[in-house]
């Protein structure tokens, strides 16, 4: 199972601004010494020692993940602005995918706004199956494309569109299995657990963890215990989580507590706040690492979800 992040921001797309780019360049120039420019090797060493937030960027697109199963079946989680990049990349690679499985966690703008720009939807040789536990899925998707919100309707999409209401607790997709669970978020939101060949991942964006999620119930244990990778909404600092109680998002520290409590192996901090630049998000990642060290937990790997990042399970 391979996971790729196409959009990791929450709430609204957050492109790198010219001012932010200039600040990065200025900060790099300030660090340069004459000895760093003597040779190709010294220049490479200088660049390698720079903080990651100066050379890299978290990315500005909203929520979209690609999950490839072992037989190359493509599962897409959410259709934020990142799905546009996914569609364009598939076309440039000339990948002839004929069936896309697109699961929605919920229908806030940042998880839906990229769908009208997904190139596969305009390929008559493609089939896109939309999945959600919400019963009126066709109406929700069709209503957001059309006047006064959008100039064209879903009728212009030439792909074969299928709508599947998820009932029960799981559904098979090729050699894998997808489970779902309602999470704590205004208007409701669903997490998804994908399982294949003994490997498991959970995508839990827009989730405010509560005491009930920590309870050692059979249901919780079956869903969370020893998952290989948890991609979790970690938008807030602890102070923000207290201030914004019941807003539907989780602090990175509570996310670390949760992952260690359930024996999870990898924790991806996700759904980054649009107010935060790369340096602030980098500091949150470092704080999460410090907190994990403070807990003396050595069996958990923590990292910041970044646009373009891939994980192999």
C-alpha cells in the first residue's frame, strides 16, 4: 500500500506568497559564508544544513490523498484543491486508470472544491465511483456545481459517474477493505481505515478527539489498535485547542497521546492551519517530537504531512 499527499492544508488553499518566498531567500543569504561558496561540495553541504522550512514547503492545497493498493487500484480520499494536481499528474504520466474510487470524509469546501477541476471526470473512458455514508450524496455533489456557485453543472462531466451510499461498517475494494467511523466534527465527518495484506492506515481529518476515543472498548480497539499509519487532524496547538473547544480539530499533543495510547506506528500531523507559514508548522513538528521524547515513547514515528510526500506500508 502506497500513500501520497496531494493536499495537506485545512480550511482554504494557502499558496506561498511572494513576501514569504523573499523572506526565505533573505534568511538563506544571511547564513551564507564565503567558505560555503568555494566548491560544488561546499555549496551542497551548506544547503543540506539549512532548516527544512527554508528549502521546502508544506504545500498550499487542501485535502486530498492518493492510496494505491498492491494491484495499482487507486483510492482517493477527499477532493480538496489537491485533486487537481493529482489529475494533472496522472495525465502527464499517461496512466490509463479506468476506475477511480473517491471517498468523502465530509463536504466542507476544503474537501470538495477541487472536484470540478479533476481531469479524469472529463474522460469518457473513465469511471468514478463516489462513496460516502451520507445518503444524499448525489444531490450534495450536483448542487455545489451550478449557478450561482459554479458556471457549469456535473452534467458536463463525461466520465461514468457512480454514487454509492456506504452502509454497515466496511466495503471491499479490490484486494483491500475500507472501513469508516463517525468522528467528532461540526456537521459530522467520517474517518476511513484501509486494510490490505496485513497493513492498515487511517485517515482522520477534521476530527476533534474526545475521551470516548481513548476508551478501551472493543469497537475502539478493533479500529485504532496498532494501526501502521494514522493521518490525523493536528491543526491546533494546545492553547488553541482549549480556546477553540468544539470547533472540530485536534492539537498535536493530544494526537501524540492518542497514537501512543493505541500503539500506532506512524503518526502524520495533517490539516495544517492556513494562518501558519512553513516555519510555524515546522516548529509544531519539533514540539511534537519533543513531547514524544518527554513521554519516553520509542515505538512511534511522527512526521509532518507535506504535499508530494509518499509513504510505503
